[in-house]
C-alpha cells in the first residue's frame, strides 16, 4: 500500500506539470516573404531563440509554431537571405520580410529585373505573388490577374485561349513595356504583346509587378503607360516538386508537374516544369490545346560568379472569334452571347477557320559577377525564335444553315471539285509572322560611396520578322492562282506555298542608360538618362522584281532619348511621399515608316514625344496600408496610319495622320486592411481623364503607287475621350480564414466610363462622339483548402468567375456612317462589340513533395 502511494505521489506532480505545460503552450502564426517581391518563402526555418522549438514554413510561406514561452524571439533563416530576429509577445508574428544577401541568386535576379522596392522606389506599383496567381487565376488569362490593379483594364477580347488584352492608364499594350526576367518581349515592329505566347507562364511565375507610368526599368525601354515585370522561378532553394490537376467548365483540363533539385552543396540547381491545357472554350468554335515547358540550370561557380540558363515556351493552337458583331446579332442568335461566326464543319469535325497557332520559345543565359564589395555586373544574352500565325479564308464559304450556323466546308469542297480546271474558288490560308530575335543586356552597378550608387548598361537587339500568307487547305481544289508575285505572275500555289504577300522586316536596336541613385536616411532619389537608336529595314519579295533595287530598303534610323528622375521620402515609419517626372522621345512603329505595306518610306514619320509627372503618398501600419497618387502624361505626335480597301477588289488606300496629341491624367488609390488576423480587405479605385487634345486640318490619302488621290478633313478629335478602356474602375477583395488551413475569398470589380474604340479618320463632322458602353460590375469567388497527405503538403482550390453571370460588353468599336441628313451619331445599334465571358468555374488539386 505504501509503495502504491509513493507511485501516486510521484505521478501526480508529473501529470500536473504536463497539464500546466499543455495549457501554457500557445501557437504563434506568421508568414515569411521576400522583402522586395513579397513572394512567399517556403522551407524557411523559424525557431525560438535559445530554445528547442522550431518549424519550417509551408509552401505558401506560413508557419505555426507551438511554444510555452510567454515572450519569445524568433530566429528566421532562409538560404540566400539575411537572418532576422523578431520579437513576439502574442500569437501573431505577422509577415516577416527577409532581405536577400548580396551574393545570392535571388538578389541578382531582383537587380536584373528592375523591381521597384516599397517606400524606396518613387513609382506607383502593385506586386502580385505566385500565391495570389495560383489562388485566383483559375482558367482566366494571365493579364486578368491584374484586373484589380489601379489603372488596369483587361479583357478576353473574343474569348479565344490567350487572346486577352490589357490597357494601363488608357494605353494599349503597344505602349506598355512587358519584361520577363528582365528581357523585353514587346513585338519589335509594332510593340504588341501576344499573351498566347506566354499562356503557361503563370505556372512558373515567382512574382509579377506592375509599375504604372515611367517605371523603374533599368534598360532603355520607353514605356508610356507602364511596365509589367514578370519574374519566373529560377534557383529554388528547396528540393522537391509538385503535381497539378485542374478541370473546369466547357471541357477545361490542365495537368502539370514541376521538379527542383534545390541548391546542392556544390552550387548546382536544376528546376523543370511542364503542363498541358485543353478545352472547348466558353463560346462555340474556341477549342484549344496548349503546352508549357520551363527549365532553369544554375551554378554558383564561386562566391563571385553565378551562371543561370533559363528556357521556356508555350506552343499552342486555338480557335478564335475575330469578328465583332452588332448587339442585335447576339440577341437574335440561338447561341446568344456564345455565337461565333468564325468556325466551320468538315467531314463532321470542327474546323477553326479563324485560329491561332504559335510557338515562341525564349532562352537566356545570365551571368552575375560580384566584382568586389562595391561593384556588380549582370549580363543576359537571349534568343527567341517564333513560328506560327493566324488562320482565315479567301473566297465565299457557305453555311450549314442560316447566318448563325457554322461554315459548311464540305459544300466548299464540292464547289471546288466541280470547278473547271481545279482552281480554288475558296480556300483556307494563314497569315504567318515568324521571327528570329537575339539580344544582350548588361548592367554594371558601382557603389561610389556609402550613399551613392552609379548604374550603367547596354541594351542591344536584332530582330528579323518574316511575314507571308500561306495556303493551308485547298478544300478539294488543285491550286490557288497567286497574282501578287511580280517575279512569278500567275503562279499556281499549293498547300504550304506563299501567296498574297511576302516581306521581311529587320529591326536593330542599340540602347544604353546611365542612372545615379542616392540614399541617405529616409530619402531615396534617382536620375536616369537613356538613349537608343532604332533602325528599320523592309524587304519585299512579291511587290518588286529580284533585280529591282527597291526590293530592299536602306535602314531608316530614329534616335530617341529619355530623361527621368524621382525621389521618395519616408516622413516617418508610417508615412512616405514620392514624385517622379520624365520626358522621352520614341521611334514610330514599323508600319508608320513604310507606307501602305510597301517599300516607300514615309518621309513625314517622326518620333513621338511623351512628358509625364506623378506625385504619391503612402501610409503603412501593421493593420492598414494605403497609397494614393496623381499622374499626368502628355503624348505628342502620336503616329496613326490607316489602310482602306478601294472600290476595286485588291486595291487599297493609305492615310497618314500626323500631329495627333493626347493627355492621360488621373488619380489612383489602393489599400489593404487587416482588422483581425483572419480577415484581409483590399481595394482600389482609379479615375482617369484620357482625351485627345487637337483636331487635324487635312490628311492626305494615297493609293498603292503613293499617288495622292485626295485629302480628308478637318478631323474633329479635340476633347473626345480615348476609347478602348474603362476610365473609372474600382475593386474590393475579401479574404477570410475560416480555419487555419481553409480560407475563402471574394472579388468585386467595377468598370465605368468605357468609350468604344474608334477610327479617327471617320470623324469628319463636328460634335461627333463615340458610343459609350454600359457600366458593369463582376463578382468572383474562390476557396483554398490546404491539407496533408501523409507528410506531403496538398491544396484544393476552387474558383467561380462572374458568379452572377452578368451580361456585359467588354470590347466595342464605334462606327460613324453617312446618312441623308448628315452623319449618324455612333450608338449601340451601329457599334460592333464583344460580350464578356459569362459564369465560369475551375477546380484544381496540387500535391507538393
């Protein structure tokens, strides 16, 4: 009995100690991110200083550490980053921001990509992390992830896979610089960005930053509306990988896999990823099949040199809806808003008459050299070879039924077979735009003193574009009669042969920049000078005989320069103000230099001039942060060129509109509020005032021989709103954590003051105004559930976009027509539109190992 009592007396204190300890334990939660990109850092070590408690962060950078200590100091470590200690008295450690070390791969990537740093770089910016992209994108297009960013308007256009477009502050994509890992990707001839070429990039994006206005880009890239910097994953510090499976509406199916060796002891790191996407598209005739691949091989040669080879590509083919239609047509079509007139049926199978097929792989070799404690050199050599184009048809294609039915390609085949000599009455063709693009970017940074850094760099590019039309399907005929080639008139062309036109465009770019940065205490300033020479050459193999010296033009050179500067001042740890200003000139695009798609040089072509100012204020606390900024951009001598079909088939006329000026100004606000740990509220509002500033007195119209046929004008543009984007936008986003591993979110986006795009050369009467489309708002919902499968992290994500199935017009083209009593005012009845996509949904499942 005495022995049992002794055992009880020994056990009871131990039980009391266990219970006391259990009740005294608490869970500290937080998140570890990159201080510059705000990107989550999975696998970071979080430990209690002087204790044994410790955990590593999950795939989204979050951690939950149990400890019995009341006031603790957390020690946070991650490969390539500076160790940080954080004192925590409660259960919320908040967001812990780690700074990259000077020699880490992460730091040099930030340098190469010209990322703006919060409360330091004096520009208006928004950063989207890979976590947000993974949770929100679903089956949306890449640009649509940015739709809640101030000043941004993004739509799916016709709805085809990768056919989305984006405007920033009212400027179309031609005037928004897009960079991937520091390499510019805007088309060298016309400035466009074709997002279908990068449709799979969302799978490997580490972070994406929109810098509105002048931006902080450290290359000679003159961006008018802003700069979109996309940083892909490279040297992942954590060994592992993932398997992804997604599915959604209209047969959407996506499968992906990624694998990383992590940074090995001998300094190597290899990452690879790939995926396949397919589906039928939201509207009819929009079937698609797309692939995406990515690889990176990096080597830390020593503490001074790092080599990194990156390659990615997204080969795809998808049906398109190219034809905007009157609202009445959609109303009358049995398919409703899903009606697409641009597809057909052959042998019982869908044929995407209007389609897009392209593959544009890009490879870059980066060398990072830490010369000494004050000097750093980053160099990237890159190459891209694009092949593909867009499909269409020539002739007349019958339909299987009424005007709302698909094309009857079998009937077209029968008509061709019955033709007298096998000549095609109608056939399918493709407009090809192949190209070879090579470039080198190099940036040198020197710490002149403790407070002053000097940066300089070069930006050299060579671009060779190959443009032609090729026959893709004779539809049962023997040949197509090609009369466009003066070297071989009446050529009988077959599948794969070139017809209609064949020309090359060569673009050379030599650019350089010099930038000084001064930082002292709360003040950070910079002044940047940049200069570039753009050279255009055109070669035409059809319009001119081989022995004609006009077949190849001389290079046409346009020298441009840029001056910009800005300053940010942190008034306190909570308040900061910033401002920037800049002036630059930019070469006109290729088609404004060579008239009417010929080798005749436009002697009146001149550089565009842009003057921009911006002021901003920022407020930061642990609970609430906000930014407000005002901007004003004046755009002078914008190049407008218009090509018209003549009364005789195959004849065209050309109008060159010179001296067009515009102003883009406005106010932007964004904020983030976290009243409690589980709830985050984010929002933005943007109000723009984008207008044309002047009328044009007279515009000359020439024919294909460059003979002036007539003049038109005056053209009444003054004070008309710039179309093609909503000038008033707002957004509200809620994220609520129902449980530690389960959260739900809602996004509401509002669009107003949206004026239809229009052809300025049709404004031949005073007081004409383009049609204004109705305002609209869209609600999206999403949910994220993270869980464990054994020791593996897994996630289940669901998205529903346009939950209320709102009917809205996302794209519109205004039309002015001549009537008996004068010009007809543009309105809904004579405007052509694309309706936005209705309700869509996706579900994805991902396992990380």
